[in-house]
C-alpha cells in the first residue's frame, strides 16, 4: 500500500468512526449515572430520521443537527419514564426502546427511502489542513467531525472536575449514599439519560447528514450496539472511546474500500468484520480484568423512597 | 395537589394484575392508533383491519398458527435464559444457524428415507443452534463477557453467514440468479396437517412444550434453574452449579431456536433463502418477557403476536401501512407492560394533609 492509498483510508476512518464516537460518548454519560441504556440503536435511528427529515424540508443541516439532538432526548426520556418513574428493568426497557425506535424510524421513513437531504460539506481548517498527511487525515472534514475532537476532553473535564460530573458519577456508584449526602439521585440519573440521549441522537444525525446524505431503512445497522460494547472496551473513559471508535471506523472504511476495489472476498464475509471485531474487542477487555472502573450501581434501579 | 406515597406491596395482586396488563396493552394499541393518524391512516378502521386480518378468517388463523410455531420455540429458550437472568438476545442468530444446519443435511442426503432425513435435519439444526448459543455462554462464564452484546453481534454474523451460503456455494443454478438453495427433496419436507395450511410443526411445539413443563415441574435441574433465577448468590450457597446451568440453558435455548429454524426452512419455505429471516427471534424476546416461564402462556402470547404480524400484513395490503408498524407495536407493548409492572409491585397511598 502506498501513502496515496493510506491517507484517504485514514481520512475515511475518521468519518466512519464519528457517528460511533458520538453514540459511545452518549452511552458513557448515561452509564456513568448508573443507568444502562440498551436503546442506543433505537435512539440513534430516530435521531437519524429526524435529522434527515428536517434537512430535507428546511434545507438547513445545522437546524437538522440540533433537531436530532432534541429527538434523541425525547426518545431517551421514554427510558427514563420506564426505569426511573416506573422502576422497570433497564435491560428490557432498552431492548424495547431499540425495537420501538427502529420500528418508528422505518415506519415514518418508508416514504422517504432513497431521497437525499442537504448535508454538511467538508470545511478545511485553515493552516492545519495544509500539514502534510495530518491535514488531509484530520482537518479536511465537515464541522461535525471537529466537534468530536473537542468533545472527549470536555467530557473528561466534566466527569472529573465539575460538580455535576462528580455528582453523576457518585450516583452511578452508590445512589443511596449519594442521596444521603444530599444529592438528588433520580435527578442526576435523568441528567445522565437525557444528556446521553442527546449525543446518541447526534450520532444518528451524522449518519444521515454527513455519512450517507440519504435515508435508508435500518440506517444504523448495529452501530448503536457497537457503541454499547465500546463503552465497556473504553473502561468508561472518554479518551479510550476515541481509540475504540476509530478502530471501528477503520475496519468499516477498509471494508468499503475492499468492496470497491472488487476483491475476491464475498461482501457478506466483509460485512461480518465489524460485528466479529465487536466480539473480539469485548473478549479482549474482559481478559484484562480491569472492570473496576464500571459504575458499581450500573443497571440497578433506585427504589422509591417513601 | 393530592400527593401520594409509594409503598411496596406485601400481598400478591392476584387477578387484578390481569387488569393492569390489559390496561397496558390497551394503552399500547391506543398509541399505535395515534401513529396511524400521524401517517394519515384512519385509526379505527386501521385497528379493526389489524384484528380482522389477524383472526378474522380461517385463512388468517391458520397463518397466525404457522407464524406462532417458530416464535413459540424461540421463546421457550429465551424465557428459560431470562429466568436465569441471562439475556439471550441471540435467538435470531440461533434460528439462522438451525436453518443452515437443517439445509446442510437436506442438501447432502436428499435421498434418505423421510423419518431418517428429518431426524438428521433436526439433529443438525439443534447442534448448529446449540453451538451458536454455547459460544456466548462460555465467554460469559469464563471471562465475564457481556452476553447481551455477544449474542446480538452473533445475530448479525449468522444472518451474513446465511447470505454468504445462499449467494455462494448453495445457490440453485436454476434460480436465475436469485439467492436461494434448490427446493428440498420430498423427504426433507415436514408436511401439512390434512387439508389445512398448518404444518405438523405444531405437534413438535406441543411435544416440546409438554417436555418443557415436565422439565421445570418434575426434574431436579429444572428446579435448580428456577431457584437460581431468583438469587444467584443464594443458589451458589446452596451448591447449585450456576455456571454449568448458564451453559446448559444457552445450549438448550440455541437448540430450540435452531429447531424453529429447521421447521421454517423445511415446512414453510421448503428451501433456504434470505427471506427466512423476518425477526421471529426478536419477537420471541417480547413473548418471553410477557409470558415468563409458563409454556401455556408462551403459546398464547406467541399466537397473539404472530396474529399481530399477520394483521400488519393485511394492513400493508389494504391500507398501505409500512411493515415496520408491527415492530413499533411490539416495542410499545413491551414498554407499557414493563412500566405497568410498577403497579403490580407498588401501591400509591394518598398522603393526608396534616
């Protein structure tokens, strides 16, 4: 492989990894508060449809992007209602949300399959884009990609250095103790669910606005589930999530490239790569026995106080 | 404003929990009707068409029964795993592997006598499905790997494997390029009952359902499974081999879903093609959660959700409602029923003003 082939491949890696990164960071926020949300796939696809429809009808990708965030919050709030208000099992609620979200998006999206929407256009960053190799790989993308460069460090700061971030983590570790210390445990869990849902929605928006520019049924194709796996792989740390998301971006970019160059390998086998990699990555993270960073109260509901 | 205190119920609710369940389902149907309105379909007519399409004629009931067969078998396995607090989301993939295993036997030994060949197909389907279920179980038991994601990823892999086979080495040369295997030989096909459209797979369900009930009611392992579902720690203290049970349940679960795959390939479409994957494995999750571990409840719920699928098909034909409507209703029912569990476990007591 020559440099002329590797640089576009790496640039494509960043693009393919971006929606997964948004969703992974979203799930991480939710899980830090002690809530397991397996509805990422459903929330992402609703975000993707919303972004597509808003862009299609208003012509404004920026408006569409924020609409997708709002749609993500709305969809995620169902998980909050079921788990926080009605004490439902978090695993089942997440599964239900995935089934519901996928059904919802395919139901309302059917009439728009194959139509296109105005998306974000690449915008080179002055000066940085001219650096050889680094420039074309990192700094000749659309603005949504640049947003993911600053998001992980911001989240890291949020989790470790702000009052709300620390409160969120405390509630995820030991909600009863946090409540005894005067924190509003359920309020923080709402923050985790809604904040996470916002970024999951953005992940979906990136798919329809920048990645495909059109609407297809089952747009997300398992990326939401990959995000759930990546949170475990990242040991609930934003920095490692970046690494994981680009790993998957790389394998997806490579798979597309191989298909385009007309390799002998059948496409169904190539398409297995990301899913197989997910299993592999999970096995790898379990081997390390470094699960100590997992929020201790993950998946456990807070009993209503009387 | 009247304020309420939330108190955990000490007593069982009994028949009133049935009322809560029905209210939840009614709410889900109401929300589905709202979804119909949002796409410009008349809601009352739509819901009526749904029910008429599902249970309104002999043909509809037969079709619902045909679809209930694979859902029932997948649910038996998923429900068992749920009971043990193992989240087997992989029935879809185990179903695919079962269909692949059965097809392998059918294509390799087409000339064997019918009872022998069908037994071989069942065996191959159960082994393939069982192995597909065993992998996540062993990963979980040995390494603590999250079985939800592994089973789910293995669904995607299984479906792609199935596509690889029917687009590649198993493709029928006479299919004009359509991805499908040749039609199975007469000996490889599970026949229909009398003049009806329903295949005798329904007898398989009956036998397996009774065996399932006997297993849980009369055997030691069945009792251990039920007991360790309530508390894993208590089970370990009592000397119940929890880790072994996890693997056993996932193998059984996979084998049952594999059996469903066999029946679908052999009895319903008589060959293997990608359209065999219609999401029965995911519907089975909904059924298993709604019906829990009682085979009779599983059978009834499977029939109802199969009916929903048939009803949505006629909605699609008569009123141009997208097929995804069915999945949306399933998701809504699961969410509302899950939330309604709150009223079974807790009660709200009005707080008197001081």
